[in-house]
């Protein structure tokens, strides 16, 4: 089973997540602060990281930035699990490169859905990348898609609804719809499924 690293300075939260994930058969390890989590990540290279933001010494944002700077670790799926649930907090987390954002408190179902979604997506990407290098698609993304469109495309790939995208980016739903329309035209994506495929490819860049 995939390995998961939990990084949180709240022992009760770690215990709760460990119990839920152990019962589903995951290989789970934990760390009580960012620095210890970084060391464990370097030692074990987990398949997924669940990380709090507010921690002493090295917080979640600093940890993610450090991981993004290390080629061998930057592709590990990273989910923020935090009590910071305001729109500006979510936007900052996603802009920093997190794969998902799970506000506390959350249910066992919500935790498992977030974990399963990211692991499944990563496995799918790896399988596709083994067969295809997507050279043509990657070139199109780099030349035609703006930074803001890439941001929206990434959220579309995560299954985020237009209303939530609008709230997270502090723009109107009409603007989100316009960006989606432009993306579909630029990428030749005839439907939502095709656009989601482009989102997966964009993650390889």
C-alpha cells in the first residue's frame, strides 16, 4: 500500500489520522514538526504528505517551499491539513504548490477522499508518463496558457467547482467561466473530461 507521512504538532490530530489511514491499510508515519517531517521525507520518500501549516520552527509553507526546491522530492503529492480555512489561506496554499487543501475539522470520509484522489491521480500520471512524454501537449501549454489560466486549470484537474475557484482566487464566477472557455479553445478541449486531461499533463511541467 502507498506510504503516507503526517506532519502535525497536534498529537490528537495525528492519532486520529493515523487510526483512519491504518484501518484502510496505508503505511503511515508521522512527525510532530516541520523539520522532523523534512528529515523523514528525505529518508523515506513517502507517496503522499499530509501537513499542518501552523507549526513551530518550520511551518507548512516553509516545508513545502523546501521540498519544491529538491528535485527528488518536489513531485510528492502534498495536502495541507489545517485549521486555516479562510479563502485567502486556501489561495495561498494552492498558489504555493499544494495539491489539495483540507480544512479542519474534517470527517474520515473527507480525509480518505482527499488521500485517495491524490494517490490515484499520481498513479495515473506515472502510468501515462511511462508511455507518453506529451512533448506536443507540453509545448502547447507553455506557449498558449497564461499563469492565471494554469492556476485555474490545476483547480479544474482537482475537481474544484467554478464557485469555489472564484472564491479562492477572489474573482467572479463569470470570469472563471471566461477563463475555462478560453482554455478549452486554446487547448482544443471539447468537454470537461478533455480539459481535466490537460490538467493532468500540466502537472508534469
